[in-house]
């Protein structure tokens, strides 16, 4: 079965090579292709390291506090981090300063992975969320390297797809020493895919702890705060194609009633910024790019006005300035994005019907009365209009969302303790 998997991976690579080449070129760095082949750059002594893996930007952000906490317990162990995307790799260099080496995950075939495992000689392989790599896990187990899945989750869509691959996944999951999952629902899904129950543990969502810690940390005022002073701000984060048009329609209707309302559009993929700018202008709105805000005064922003976020890493902090927040990828069938960033700032939060990537978190916030899931753009307009018309409702929503998060914290501590226990089983001594 593994031979068929490897053969299929190679065939797919050949057939999709032109597309993969175009995608890899976007944001690629010198040496990225060498890393895909298992040829890692020079680094200090890494033998016995803790190898962490995260898919991309969101997973790297979630992984960072786990790395920091484990490094504090085990400072003698070097840390290395792999990512699947070049953007994740760039962020990992900034967000995980403990890492002695950051690299792109090699292709999941034996001849690349054996080279990397021989170079790193890891003490453990710690994988964020649901990155399941059959050959990597199999070779790690053969080298007696425990594999631990952190913050594990399976969306309904992913679960349906994986069920068709159950014979392979059963073997893959048997190569994992411990699966730390976000909820009982996730545990049940992993059990149905063949995970031995003794290797499953529900530890909760570490992203909640990360978001609360980040929100509580002292922060300088956002550079845009003076520019947006005196305006009500509608932040629509991580939006996708087909969604911006709907949000612009909602905004124009709202702006007719609330002339001071400003819309912030933050497209999920920065390569779409020019397209979003054109959409805003076609909707009859003056459009300002975030990168062009230097030197502007509040009077320079018209009514209406659309601010398009064309920089990386600012969306979370911008939610602090929001009067109302919408999380994108949910009015179109993408699956939704990070609900925690607006929730930790106690903002009234809305999202569309497609939130299958974060069903447990969405259900928790809605049940607490801290968020509202709308079926379409018309309902979104009505809900935001209600919050703007009755600000006390928005304040109450935000406080309920924040309280729900605080009641569900603690996953980070449980996760670190579980990983430390696995390392103790293989002879590791943690610092108190």
C-alpha cells in the first residue's frame, strides 16, 4: 500500500508539475527546491532535536506558544521547524525564535525523508493539527521517533474524504504515538478512521490560549488608530473571491444609514489585492490601500471609504479597532477562518453558513451568544444594522464571546504536559 501511495505521489507530481512550479514560484526563496529534496541548509548541531511541523501561516501561529513552552521545559533540546508553504516558513523564522533551523518539508517519499531523518536525528516529531504524512510517520516510527499530533482536528469535509482512504489512514494513524485533539467530536472522528482509543486524548484547542495570551500582552496603539478615529469600522477579514462583492453590497446599504462607517477588506491571499481594489471602485467607493496610508489624515478618508489591507500580519491587531467584525471564507464554500482574533477583543462577530473548518469553535461562540451565523448577505446586513443601531447589543455580544473563551482555556498547559510525558517515556528529563 505504501508503494502505491509513493507511486501515486510521483505520478501526481509529474502531471501537476507546471501548476506546482507556478505556485512554488510565488514567494519562493533560493534553496526551497533543495529543501523539498531533503537537502537542508547548514545549521548548528541538531542531533536529538525536537522537530515541529506546521502546514502554513495559521498553523505556525498556533504552534509558536507550544514550542516556547516546551523549549522552556527542555532547553537542552535544539528546536527545528518545517512548514509546507514558503509563507509559513517565512513566518516561522519570526514567530519561533527558538528554532535553530526552519525549512520546507521534503516530498513525502523515502529517499528524501531518510536523508532528513539521518541529518536531524530527532528525539520526537510534533505535528500541528492534521498534517498526515504516511511515509514520514512510518520512517519516524521505524527509527523509534515518537510522533505526536498537536491540536488535532478534522473538518466534516476532510473526514468524509479521509473515510475513502481508511485502509491507508489506519496504518498511518497507528504510526502516531499520541493524538491530542480539540474536542470529543474530533476524537470520535479519529477513532472511526482507525486510531487506537488508547492513543487519543482530548486536550482542547490551544489556539484559544494563544489568542488570549496575545490579546492580554501589552501592545502599542495600532498605527491606523489615529486615521480611523471617530469612524465606525466594519472589518471583514480573510475574504475570498465571490465574497467581496457581497460584502461591498452590504457595506453600501449600511453606509446609506451610517455615513461614518468605513469598511476594511482583508483578502485572504495578497495576490488578489488588485482585484479587490477594482471591485471596491466598481461599487462606487473610494479605495485606499493600507500600504498607502502614511501621511493621511482622517479628513482624507471619504464617506464611503474602503480600506484594503495589503500587508501581512496586521489583521489580528486591526480587529481591536473594529465596531463589528466578519470572518471570511464563510459566505462562499471555503470553510471559514480564524474566529478567535475578533472574539478575544470582545467584538460583535458574524460569519456565513460555510464554517466547516471550525465547527466546534463556531458552535461554542454561538451558543454563548457571542457570535451570529447568518445564511446569506441579506441576513448579514440585518444583523450588522441591528448592532450599529443598538450598540449595547454589540457590547454584550463581545463580552459573551470573550467570557466563553476564558471558560475554555487551559489546552496549552494540557498539551505541553502530555508531550512532556511522551518524552519522559523515551528517557527525556524535563526541567521543572
